[in-house]
């Protein structure tokens, strides 16, 4: 019975906490309700306070939730509501600036790019020049779209970025038709450092593109991201070397190894073979050749006389006859 009562009281307190600011008609009354002992406001109270413009009450609720250990950083609905309010306030401020009634200024953003076989990386700067100061530190109402367009030969990727300057009434835009097809669901973007936007584009087919855009004409706002490209090249080379080493090791492991020599047989020969081997007399080794006695071989034949050449003999006779004359 006690457990049932505790459960009922807990449910009632949760329901009251979810609608604790509903009874307040103004922000001072809401702050008084929050100062009451034992009050535990929730995410619904923050959303209600933001919707009614009670920003002091919304900050008080978030502080109380953080003190009791609630994960306020993961309140995505609260973040979305606050971002919407911020963007609307920025538009009001921009309309109050001098020259706000003039035609809206569109800035084609400068960007850098690098690639590896699977992805393309873009570093977009909120300025028309990559080496100049940023025109705007932050943008609101940012929109990034990925897609593909079909052409006669093949499909090409599409990228569209738009954002409204928070400090100045300018619209930043970048519209690119890429060299090859992309995978939109695997592509992503995030706000980088001050005045920049980082985009990762997934290629449909892993390959190194000869250029970024479908057109061979290089626009003035496009630049190579040298530092990023060098790091990516080193990363790809390291991966290729590791894959090659793994293939070589796998091929080496797949080759059959040479079997070791078989040990001598310890099985005794059969009885008949042993008896036959015992009856065979061992063969005597061959005798060395006897030395030859030179005296016993008899007198050596006389040396052959050299035959004189007939030509020389005829010359001598001719010389003797000449002397006689």
C-alpha cells in the first residue's frame, strides 16, 4: 500500500513539474513559482518560457536543471527554439541598419578544396576572397543541399550553400556542379572556426578526380587546399603500403611449406629378408693398382731421327757447285 502511495505522489509531482509555469501569467509570477521550495522544473518549462519570451525564467529553469544533474546540453528541442528566436532577432536588427532598404547583397563565397579517393573536402570562407578578412563572423538560416543532376554522358554532383550574415545584411552563396556523382546521404557539413564552413562530400565511385568541377574553367573564388591535400596524400600512401604488406603476408601464408625429411624407419625387416642378407658374403673392396717397375719393362726404343728437309739439301748442293765455279 505504501509503495502505491509513493508511486502516485511521484506521478503527481512529475505532472506538476511538467506544467509548473502554466499558471503564471507574466515573468515575475513565473520566477516566484520557481523560487518555491521543492520545485523541480523540466524541459517543458524551458520551452514554455522561451515561447512566451520569458528569457530570465528560461535561464533560471536551465540553471536549476543543471544543479540537479540533468543533461541540459542534449536538449535538442530547446536548442532549436532558441536558435529560431535568435535568427528572428537578427533579421529585425538587420532591417534597422543603414541601407537595409537597398537591394540585398549576394556574396559568392571563396573556398578551398582537397580530395582523396572516397571524399572531397571544402573549406568555405564567408568572404569573396580567400586571402582577405572575413566579411561576416557567423551566418544564420544556413542551408546546405547535396544532390546529383543527370547529363547526357553521366551524372554530376550538386552542392548549394546559402546563409544570411549575422552582423551584416548579406547573403552568402556557393553553387557548384561537381566533376562526378556523389552520395548525398553520406555527405555532411559543420560550422568550423570563425567565419568558415567545412563540408565533406562522399564520392559515388572511389577515384581521384582530375578536377573538382564539371567545367574546365577555374573560377576565381576556387583555390587548392594545399595543407589538407598533402596530409591526405600521405594518409592514402600509408594505407596503400599497409594493404600491400597485408597482401604479401597473406600470399606468403597461403604458400605450402616444404615438408621436413622423414625420419629413418625403425621397423625391423622381415625374417626372410634378414636371413638372405646374412647368407650374402660381403664384397671385398677393389685392390689398388700395382706400381710399374721401369727396369722390368725392357730397354726403351731408340729416339726417332729427324728427317731433313729436301729443300735445304738442294740449296747446299747448289751453293757447293757455285763455289767450285
